[in-house]
C-alpha cells in the first residue's frame, strides 16, 4: 500500500524537522546519537 502525496510530504516534514534539530545540536556526541536514530528509523521504514 502506497502513500498519497500529502502523506509523503508529511513524512518528509518529520525527517526534515529531525535533521534541523540535529544540525542545531552543539554537542557532537548527542548530534551523532540523534543522527543514528534518524538513520535507524529510515532503515526500518524501508524494511516494512
């Protein structure tokens, strides 16, 4: 089952918000942890 255009845009907004939050993180260790979490979540989406 696929996504509608608006669902896909919503998904992209969530990813973009996470990436903006990661970019603003000053602690590089926390930044790395958050990036790993986003990557893991994206991988899970691809596997579903």
